[in-house]
C-alpha cells in the first residue's frame, strides 16, 4: 500500500516548512551574532563582495585563470576569521553554517530523482499512522456500539460519554476541544476514541492514532537517529486530530515527560485537538506527571470518566456461554 496523494502532499509540505523554519533560524542567528560582535557584519559583506567582484570581472571579460584560486583563498581566509571571532565570543564555530535536518538531500527529500532515506522513513511513518487505526476501525466503530455491558451508574456514564463523543464529532471543525477518557481497563475508552477517529476520517480529517508507549518510542528513536528534523513540527505528527491511547503505559522518563509537555503546548498553541485515554485516575495522573503537565491537561481537556467491568472479558464470557448453549 503506497502513499495517498494527500499523504504525499503532506510530506512535501513538511519539507517546505522545514526549510523555511531553518532559514528563519539562520537569519536570526546571523542577526544575533552581528549584534554581539562588532565588525562581524563587515566581514560577512567582505565574503559577498569578494565573490561579487570576481563575478563582475569575469563578466567584463577581465578574467584571469587565477581568479578562481584567488577568490577561494580570500573566502577561506574570511571564513577562518569569522570562525575565530565566533569562538572568541562564545559561539560554536559552525553557528552560522546552513541548518540541515538531512544533509544528504539538503531537506528536499530527494537526491536527484530518487527519494532520500529521510523521505522513505517519513512515508513509512505516515503509512503506519493510518494502518494502526485501519485495523482497529474494523471493529471499533459506532455500528458496534452496545450498551449491553453496562448497568446502573456505569451505564449512565457510558451514555453520557457517547453523547459527548458524538458532539465532539459534530463540533469538530467549528469548536476547538480536547477529550480525556479515563477509567479502569476495558470500560470502552479505546472503543469511543476509535469511533470518533473513524467518523472524522470519513469526513476527510487527518487523524494520527498512537498507543502512548509506541508514540514515545518513535520520538525517542527519531531523536537518537536525528531524523524527523530539529523543529517541533518535524518531531510531532501534524494532523487534525492526534490520539494518544493508554497514556501511562509508556516507560516513564525525563524524555517522555518533556516531550509530552512540548506536544501539549504545541497543539494548544495551534488549536489542534487531541484525545487522550488513560487507565489512570486523576490523582494517578497528577502523581505520575509533573504539575505543569497535569494542569495543562486539567485545564484544556474535558475529562470523561468511564466505569464498570472489563468489557473484553464480559464479551468473551458471553461468547463462551453462547457456544456452550449451541454445543
Ligand atoms: Zn534526506
């Protein structure tokens, strides 16, 4: 299964955005350096005018074979001078080098006509995002909605949760909302999350669905391999809805905590909705994550609690009873 046209376009957009971000950062750094080191700006102009001068001479026919060598020497000297100044002023030597997430393709995604390895990695990530969900959506959708496994208060809470899931879908393009499904194992959190995701996909929204442990593994893998780019946009999936299923199942680390915080911030800033589901209760969440993460979640997500027995077990028991009866 290959990339769809929309996915392909998203990847191309990703590279465009990456280059723009990097260029902006390069300019910012240059400005910072020029402000901090007197005389640096003149040196930069020196490089430009050295190249310009040779170019002009060549155009006017006043070209000597040694031009190229001379220019090379001049530029090299200027570069050394600049690097020395940078180091003396506490900047890394390569502070003003072009910023590239993938030097192999210079963030174009292609080497000649061939896709770069970073392009291949990205497209695999895209395909995986959608395939995780495709498998789940076969069984976890509103057609399979059943209230049979709930009673009393559990039933009441589940009915409310279904209503709020449906309103989340109908308000999706007009209202910015985030949902937090919490409650014990097997009470329907993943089911409702998938119902919402499936409906939104049908309406043409892009949805990325991750189990939390797999999500942080992926981020860690990308950080170690330095793929996915140095910008937050490159690190986190850029989709209309991001689902993090089973938050709390991931290995707890400084890395996952700080990534979670960055992710929440970035999506809030952009008003891009999220759904989180977790087996932890609210005090459990607060205990596991820092106060700043908890307060972000608490203030920005609508908390929906589900309760009851483990439906997966109840379903199995029912199926088992039916087979006994039919035997
Ligand atoms: Zn590349």
